[in-house]
C-alpha cells in the first residue's frame, strides 16, 4: 500500500466525534487529544506513524505557533501545517497557558487538514465571537489542499459554496476546481 493509499484509508475511516462540551458557549467540540486518540488504531492498522511539531515565529509583531503534522511510513510522508496566534496578555491565562492553548489549536487544525476532518459544524467554524467570518486563507493551484478540495468536490462531499466560505481563490483556481 502506498503512502497515499494509507492516508486515504485513514481519512475514509477516521471518526473523531465532538465529545467535549463547552457549557458556557453551549456547543460540543473535539480536542486535539480526541483526534489523536481516535487516530491511533487507524495508524496501527495501515502501518503508518504521525509526528506533530510546533515552532514559534513572529509575524508582524505577533507571536504565532506553526504546527506541523507529518503522516509517514517507510516509503514517504505527507505533511500539513496550521498556524495560531498567541495572545500573551490573554485574560485568565499565564504565558505558558497562552502558548499551550495556541499550540493545541494549531495542532488540531493541522490534523483537521491532514485527515480531512470537517469542522463545518464546529464551534470554531460557527462562533465568530462578533468578528467577520470572511476567509483569509488562499487556496493555491497544485497544493495538497487544492488536490483534497478537488477530490471532495468531485465526490460530492463538498460544495463550491462551502469551499468558498472557507478559503479565498482566484478565478483560475475556481475554474480548475470546477473542471
């Protein structure tokens, strides 16, 4: 089985339910730990491993966690990154908790991207915290995210309207996805 076939197998069978509850916000969610716990049996089944790393960088004066999730076996690897800003002055958290919270958030979304975990109904996708819900990430031709989006569009798992609500894309990329 190739690395892509193994990843497809895991993506197709992984179920990571939202077993956590935020009573204040009245929504269910899944944590990074929930995803990892659901993932372990699938990794064993296909003979693959997962590595997650973090790196702290500064972008425009804002500290940011870059999380990298790498799915690999003896023949290759597939990796995805995700970012989360860090608010060192977050109310109710010391600096370590603020970094840890951002790390968990970035890791969760790297895993979501790698294993195609749909968060359309996730609290983070639906709760705007009184902020604009305008997408800020560009979908680029030839990227792994482009290939996954095209596959999901072709299979009917995803509509163009939902995709456009999540990412920005050029007319060329939209045209390529529609063909």
